[in-house]
């Protein structure tokens, strides 16, 4: 392929060193990450291709790419310009100090098939980071121009001389030479943007025509391509070969499907086909109609019958020499890649000049040059004043970012050290296409109408009631929390009523004078045998200590029931976000006024960013540099597995309370998400003392230590501490959301502002 990036970079390479960083290629599992580079002989462009071992996951991948990029740039001198064709390259390159950052936005990538979920968020960051943005067409410019102060439309241009060779073709390529005339052709990537039904209808309607399709089949199953005797798929061809094929066609085609993925495209092939002297028949792509719709040579038709009719007309036109071609040439005469390149280069020069002037001005005002020189590693984003810096894009941080911007019009810089939003609730599709929770199973449940109503603004819901089985006595699966069914199954009894079950449990329960610990709670309700069977081993594994050493609140989370309700939770609202947590978070933080930077440490922005107030949702002891010692947090190691089978276990979670099994529970996500697919993904949870902080450990002395940090926090009123880690509370998602909403209300009240309440649940559901 020789397309817009190649045309432009070839020209930039005439005056600068250009490195083209490609998508990584897979290398054998276990091999070290490497970078290969080659120099294009004609242009001098260096193409750098990382090789990463198969199976390397998200964060490790980004770290490896960052390492390779830094190593490549070490020792390179001169001014660095960054030029992005996709926001997906940002996570490993955002730290580079550049004199100018360009985003050449060729397409609305988020609308493409298999677009990664983080793309939208990364694109927002890229808009924030870029000094100048170019768009691949006018429609795209219209869609993006409000998102950046310096956006310029640059519809794709054409190498006219190259394609004009099609007008003189004498000798045809072998695989096309024998095809009967007339011929109508398409070249380009064959993917979800092509209207395959239309192609089939055209082939069926005109069996005497040859339809020639050139190009790689990408993202769609080649088996789904229509097969007809007069439909010829000749595969991918090089840029150099295209004019010879084009010269052998009467008419060129653009049978694009009209949908989200084609809404903003500005197909380069339109001016190429026309340079080759071929009439074009296209479906109504907005930019084609807008720029070329007035030409007699370009026929636009919406449905199959009119498309076929338009092909008839185009064929007739192709046989006429004359005015139609003159009009084409006159329109193309203003288009050239040289011209596009020159104008883009000018925009870059403007950015560099403005920087230079700002530097000189500051120097003349006496600031030392060191304050202005870009640091080697600088946080993403231009320095602009923010009202709030929010550290952590989990529930606490994202809710506050959304509220402060949407309700109070604040400007918020939201950072997270992880490369994604959502905190521990983050979910993603894994390599097998299964939606899974990276940090273990997250089930949403709440009794708070306010919280449910609030979150309903950012997601639709899938009703889901969580059920858990415990695997006891070496393989028996019984309902957990313990209920009447559990007792009947374990003891071979036939307890019929709640009173029966109550009496049964009462006969086993041991009276405890004052219930203080997690052991007391359970023993006083169900007795020692059931305690040991269900709670002792699980808790020892989960917390690394005996239930007698843990606050009663821990096991009190799990009730004992005398009825047969086998749901894990009994809250009023129980549901999963229909499109996943990550999508919900994306919607939440997608607010004018929120600048999101991922993969960024608080430390990195603390002194760089210009902000008035801070909201901190990370561990509170970390914020105060562990001044009074470390607060204990329990961690987990997640062992994720994707299995080539539709199901693994009968319910979403099976607990393994015996101490011999090294993990505590196994979760299978499809039960929660309702996703239909052939594979399934499960997660084993291995508790651990080391690793990310997940659980505050509820013990009196830890609470006492936290109180010392809380006292420090109270002495720091310009910082709000919110969330599970910052307030050292074993909080569920809904509780953190409620806590963040309450914090917001306090902030708003302090400013004397009236808070507009979230829409009602009924309105939210209706709107969805
Ligand atoms: P987090 O989600 O931890 O977000 C804090 C963010 O801050 C993180 O992304 C972190 O990277 C970032 N951060 C921290 N320090 C820094 C720094 N210095 N610089 C930059 N970024 C920083 N709750 C339920 O309601 N239902 C469930 O089923 C459920 N299951 C759970 C299962 C597991 C295994 C775990 C661990 C928790 C579960 N929870 C569940 C609890 C839920 O995860 C939390 O209540 C919720 O995610 C807390 O949100 P938060 O914003 O306080 O913290
Ligand atoms: N617990 C247990 N056995 C179980 C389930 C829970 O001993 O089968 C105890 C354990 O100490 C656990 C606590 O109850 O940490 C709270 O359980 P929950 O399911 O609420 O834990 P989370 O989902 O927060 O990890």
C-alpha cells in the first residue's frame, strides 16, 4: 500500500530524518522484544518494526514498546516532532518531549470493526496533546473541529502522473488480461466497509460484465465474499502495479456500505480513479458527493437497481471521448501531494515559531532557560490551568471528574497510572473475544436509588442476580451464603420451613458474649463445623490471617439464610452495565472540561500541572509518603484462562474454602455479562501479600493507623481523599460512588452552587 502516510513521509524525508514506527509483529513466546529497522531505498524513510513475543499482555506490551522506542531515540539529536496516525500508539510514546505533535486523523477509527475500547479515550488524550490536527476529509473536519483549536482539513490528494499511466496502458497484467470485457473494477482494502450484497447484485444483474476486485481481505471472513463466475478477486497489488490494472477497466467502482464506518471516509481512490481516466460509480459517501458529485464522470447511486443503472451510464460514458474528461482534469489540477505536504509543513512551522517566540518572550522577562526547556520526560498534555487534578480514574475519580465538569463547569485533569479508566472495575475483551474483568469479578448491586440513577446516565443495564456455589467436602457444590438448601444438601435433612432451619442452626450455634471478630460472627450464627467448612480456610487464604484476628465486618458481609434464596446479594438494584464497565466509564469521563491522561503517575504531574485543588483516590499512606508506616493492604494474583469450550462451571463464581486449594474462588464472566460466544474465560484468585493494593485490612490497629493519616488529611483541606484506598474502607462500587457524590455535594455547597440532581431512573432508562 502506498497511501497518505507514505506520500507525506516520503516528502518529509527530503528535509528530515523520518522514522515510521509500525505495529508490532509477533515473535515466538518467551523471546525478548526486539526492534528491526530498514531504510526505504527511494525515500530514506526508516521503517522501525517492533517484534514482541506472543502472549505478552497489555501493560507488559506497552512497557516493552516504550523501552524499544526510548532505546531507539537515545542519542538522537535535534528537534523531535511526533506524528500520529492512531491514538493507539500513545501509551508508549506519550512521555516523549516533542517540539510539535501532529495528529493526522485519517478516519473515524472508533467506528471501525474491532476498534479497541480504549481508542476513544486515547483519542481524547491525543487531541489534548496535539499542537495541530489534520483530518483526512471535510466530513471528518466537521466532526472534529470543535475538539481542538488548530484543526485543518486535508482531503487526500493524488499522484496524478502515476495514475495517468492508466490512460496509456498497452500491456495488461497476466491475471487480468483474459477477463472478458466490459470490466468494472475496485481496488483497496476489502473489509466491513464494502457492501457485499450490492456487489453480488451487480454481478447477478450483469453476468456478461467482469467485476475485478483487487486488495487484501481484512477483518472479514473471505468465505463471506460473494462468489460468482464474473466476480474476480485478484488479491493485493502494489502501488506501482495499480495503473496497469486500472487501465484495463472501463469503469471504477466504490461499492461502500453506507454505515457508521463509512460516514467520515474520504476515499483516496476517487481522485486516483479519475486521474486514470475512468468514470466512477459510488454509493453516496458524503465526501465523494460533496467534492466530486458535480462531475459527470462520478455517478452516485444508493441502492442496487440504481447502482446497476449508474454502471450502465458510466459504461456508456467511458466509450465517449470528450468533455467529461476535461471537467475531471480541471478539477484534479488543483490536487497534489506536494501541495498538501507544503501546506501541512507550513502549519508545523507556525507551531514551532509560536513556541520559539514564547521562549524568547519568557527569556526577555528574565525566566531562566531551564524553566522553559522541555524536560526529557514530560507528562502528556500542554500545561494549561486546571481547577482540579484528580488522581485515579476508578469510580471515585471518574464520578468526581464527571460531576465537577458537567455540573460546575470546572476544568479537570484526570490521571491514572494504569493505561485505562475504570480502576479495579475495568473490563476488556481478551484475545479470545471474551469480555472479562482484569481485576477479578465485579458485580454491581446497590440499595441506593440515587447511585443507580446516577450511573444509569452512562450505561444501560443487564439485569443480573449473582449466585455463588461453594465447593466443599472434596467436590460437593452447595449454595453460598449458607441457606436451607445448603443445610439439606450437607446433612441429608429435609428442613421445610424457615423455623426448621432456624432451629437446626440454633442447635449448632455457639453463644458469643461480645461479637468482635469475624470468627465470632459466624460461630454465633452457624456453629464451629459450618464455620470451619465455609469460612475459616477461605478467610485465612484471603487475608493471610485467622478470622479471629479480623474485624467482624469482614465475614458479616456474607449473611446466613434460613430460606432458600440462593442469591449472593439481596439489594434492590442488581445489574451489570450492558456494554461493560469500561464503556460506562468512557461515557462518564467523556465530558468537555475533562482532560484524561492514562499511564501517568501523580508524581509525574504533581509539579508540572497547573491546578488549584487535588482529589486523591490512591492509597492515603502513599500520598503522605508513609510517614507513619505502611497501611496494610491485601493483594491478589489473578490467573486468567480462556478455554476453548462454551462453559466451565454452572454459576459465575465457585468458592473453594478449603485451605489445601491455593486459590479462593473461580469466576466465569459469561454468566455475568450474558455474552454469547464459543469460548469462555475464567479467573482463579490467588491471595497474596505482595502486589497492587486491593483490600484494606479491617483490624483495629490498622484503623488506628489510618486515623493518624486521616488527621493529616484533615490538616490538608485543599486535598480531598475519596475512594476505597484513600479512605481505607472495604467499600463496594456503589458505596464509593455514593461517597464521591457526597464529596461533590460538599464541594458544590462550599461554592454556594445548587446541584442539579441526576435524572430519575425512569428517565434514564427511557432515554436509553
Ligand atoms: P480503584 O478502583 O482502586 O481506583 C483507584 C485508581 O487510582 C486506580 O486505577 C489506580 O491505578 C489509581 N492510582 C492510585 N494511585 C495513583 C497514583 N499515585 N498516580 C496515578 N494513579 C493512581 N465492588 C462491588 O461493588 N462489587 C463487586 O463484585 C466487587 N468485586 C471486587 C472484586 C475484587 C477482586 C476487588 C479487588 C474489588 C471488588 N469490588 C467490588 C470493589 C471495587 O473494586 C471498589 O469498590 C471500587 O473499584 C473502588 O473504586 P475506587 O475509585 O475507590 O478505587
Ligand atoms: N468468606 C468466606 N467464605 C466464603 C465467602 C466469603 O470465608 O465462601 C469471607 C472471607 O473472609 C471474605 C469475606 O467473607 O473475604 C467477604 O466475602 P465477599 O464475597 O464479600 O468478598 P469480596 O467479594 O469482597 O472479595
